[in-house]
């Protein structure tokens, strides 16, 4: 497998020439700008001179840097800048004049107080696309309320859709609001770039992580709109409510994911299991569904996972093992698609990272450089704005960079 950082880019990625100023920290904003950086945008990560993004120090740690930081800040440059000082704000204004997109994740009103809000920047650069990623958006009674992924998904009804066998809600292993909001932000920015090409002007994007999470409550919402009661902990057909779309424990304590959603797959699975009698059960009746699931669970407990996989693998029945992340990385399908690649870090170590999940035939996305050291690109970027070496020394002495 080639190691990124030891080869030259041979193609022009689709967002080549797009400059993005990234003021975000931790996960949602950096994940959104990572997507755009993978697509070829020049993403300049602007960090506080003394500490930088807190994610640099959050475990798990690889070397001396958090591995989440190393993943979501690949393909980016780092410029340190004190935005609480007028001299730092002036530099930001200069950079904003050269940029296509600004992404920030402060609470509403913060960038205006700093003098770098959309109203100010739009006057300097009418073509700017300015995306604000916040917990609850720029408007509404919760706009200044603190929160994190778990509280956004709780308030959006998403946590209530995922429950254990007792009906108690559980915490998902994926940060749905953070990552879903990041995807929504990247989509909105790409749409705004296309609109700018047609209309000649940029625009403001107000992105709410809570709102993004609510958009994922689709199946529960569908039930409510159909007039059904759907309390916290209720099971819908795709959250384990039906025996043909759920998880089953095997003899060795491992799990099979059964996704025999269409009738043909369900019938075939029942036949392969030797339980043709279950195929015609009216499982829309909750008690009947529970009975079928109990009988299948008892059957799956009769053999270890490997034996079930051997028995089912040659049949088209939509059944797969529940893998750990490390097992998923080395699965033959994952290896064939190169879902991870080794990236040479700035300290010389290599670190496996997830690759972009899409394949563009003419303008591929990809990983071209590792996450930057704090302030790694400050000098080069400010030199390009006309600052001399003496200017940089003075700015550094004053704590501006």
C-alpha cells in the first residue's frame, strides 16, 4: 500500500483553487472542512498561538497528538493568529479578501464581537461564502445554549429512536449530530460555491447541529406523521422491531446482523435455516414478531458465529457479522476498496486513516498531506500577504502569531 506523503499528486482534484479559512475546532467543523480539503480545497486552519485546537491534545494519542485531530485535519495548513488583538483581526481581514469560504463554530455573536463576522467580511469580499456551525443555529430560544452531540440528538428525538431490549434509550457509538451536521455543512458550502458561479455573489450559511440531527429522525417522524404514537424506546421496523431486521447473539457471544427486509430475502433465510414455517407469520402483530424473534434467537445460539457464516455465506440472505472497528478495517471488502491508507505524519511516523468514500473518475479526492503542526504554515502564508521576516518577528514577539 502506498504511503501518503511519499508520492506526488498526479491529478487535479475538483476543488483545486478554492481557499477556505477554517476557524473551527474539535469535530463538526474540522470534519466538514476535511471533506472539502480531501476534494482539493486549500484549507487554512486558524488556531490560537499558544494552545491551538484542543483536539490536538485529546486522547487517544498517537505520538504527542490526538489521533482524531490527525485524521480530521489532514490536507490542511495551520496559521496561528490572535483574533483578540486588532493586529490579528487585520491579518484575518487580509486573508478573508483572498478566500472563497470561511467556516466558524463559535456561539452566535462571537465573530461579530471579534470584528470578523459575516456583515464585516461580506463588505470586504462580496464573493465570500460564510458558514457558521453552531449547536442550535443563529436564531431561536436555544441559540446561546451550550451542548454536545448527545444533547443535540436527545432534543432532536434521535436518541429516543435507539433503545435496548428494555426500551431504555442508549448512546450511539457514532456522533450523529456532529458528523451529520458536518456533512450538511459541506453540502451547503458546495451548493453555495455553485450558486456563486451562477450569480456572482457569496452568501451566509446558518448550520444547526440539532437541526441536522432532527433530519435523521426520519423513520420515527414518518410514523408520527402517519398518526401513530411513537414514544421514547419504541421499536420501528428498522430499529429491531421486526425479526427480519435485527441482531442475534450466537453461541460464542458474538452477533449476526440480519437485514432480510424484502420478503424474498426473509423467505430464503427461513428456508436456509430450516424454519420455512416462520416465513408466513404475520409479524406485523407485535406478539407474533416477538415469538418469531425468540425462536430465531434460540436457533442462532446453537452455533458459534464462524459456523453460521460458513452456513449462510453462499446464500443471498442479507446476513453479516457485527465486526469491531479493527476487524472491519481488515475485512476483504474493506481492503479491496482501500477504506484506509497509511499517511506519513510530520514526525515521520505513519498512521492509518480512513479514505474518502467516493471515487471520482476524472478528479479524484484524496489525502495529500498530514495534519499540520501548530503554526506550521504561518510564515509562508503571511509572506504571501507581503509581510517581511522582520514583521513576522514583531508579530511573534507580540503574541499575535
